[in-house]
C-alpha cells in the first residue's frame, strides 16, 4: 500500500493531527456552553434570596459571566466557513439563542432586585439551561448539520400533508369547528365548503406534495449514505442541498393554504408552479452533487418526471374547471 500511494502515507500524521484538532474543537465548544450554563446558575442563585450580593460580588460574577460569553461567541467566530455554511448557521442561531435567554435572565434580575426568587427569574434561568442543552445537541460537522436540516424539512412537509388529509376526512366544511351554529345556514358560508371539483384538484395537488416529501426523504438517505467532507467542494455541495431543501416546506405550505375554500384557481396554479420549480431545483442540485451515485440516478429522474406529470394534470384540471 505504501509503494502504491506514498503521498497518502506521508500525509498520515497530518490527517491524524486534523482529527485530533477536530476533537479538541468539539471539547472546547462543549465546555464553552457548559460554562455559560454554570455561570447563569451561579448568577441566579446569588439573587434568589436576601441579602443581595455586595458590589464586589456583583463585579466578580459579572466578569465571570462575561468571560463565559466571550468564550462561547469565540467558538462561533473561529469556525471557518470552509467547514460548512450550514453548520455555521446552526451554531450562530444556537449561540444567539443562548445569549437571548441570558439577556432575559439579566433583565429579570434587574427588574426584581429585592433578593427574592421570582417566577420570571425561575423561567429565565430554565430558558438558559434549555438553550445550552440544545447547543450541546448541535451537529459536530457539516454533513450532520445538513442531515438535520433536510430531516426537519421532511417533518414539515409531512405535517402539511397530514393537516390537509385530516381536513378532508373530518368534514365537507373544514371551518365547521370555528363557525357559530347559527351561522351554518347563511348563504355567505357556502365559500367555506369544498366542491367535488375542488376535491379532485386537491387530490392531484396532494400527489405533488407527496412527491416533494419523497424527494426530501431520498435526499436525506443519499446524504447519509454517500456524502463526504473530504474536499471544500463537497462541503459546498452539501450547503447548496440544504439551502434548496429549505425552500420546499414553505412552498408546500403555501400550496396547502391555497387549497382551502374558497379555492382561488389562479392562486393554486401559482403555488403549484412554485412547488414544481423548487422541487426540480432540489433534484437538479442533487443530480449534480457527489451524494448522487449511480444507484440514485433512477429515483432522481423518476421524481423529476413525477413533478412534471403532476403539473400537467393539475393544469388540465384548472383549465377544465375554470376560475
């Protein structure tokens, strides 16, 4: 093996060092957020009962909390973009959430400086703990970060589908539970019911929504099984996939909303075109990325055709139903 690839053997110490540095970085990240949690606890305890801490005590705890905050924010600023924009975004949002909750705790202490434990102080302290716990659960690399983003998108699309299916199954009038009984017979409420033509249109739109969910699930599997972080180009491709996947859920939500009565066909067509556009973009980026190996080409092409087929069927229904 050494004779076949001497350069690989020569770089082995550097690769081992790289792995060691990554492990050290992860430990520093964990220790930083744990420090914020511990300092927030100390701060809350100091102001939980009289007497209030002395000026010297306040200075000391303030400096200690500030040090932990600076350490935590440094973890984010020191993470290079070359490690993955998706990972950086998750780290940034989680860091901001910890700081927001810490600020709420400080505000609670300042608004109730009597030295007694208030409900607001209890809730704010718990908020810091919860934010720090979520920080500790963050992905450690960009592959895991992208997986978490795509998996979240899968869940959101599934929720939208289930809500629509539940509304269809429960009653002819999806707004029946929010209207007064005395209003049920008003002519104005006829716009709260689905017609048979509406239901045919909805069924076809559900097919497009299901294709979107299937694409995300397949993408999740491809990232899990095939993705690597060996080059910056691969990392960038994963970021592109995450960005594209994030667009699917909002477009599916808009489509679902457009299907509630009264159904405006122009709004439905616009929403359908948006879903198809976003879905085809995800499939195109997937097809050109390293996560799409030969075995994945068939499902990418199948779902791309499914999107086109659903679009044609929906447009046909819209054309024959009129506006």
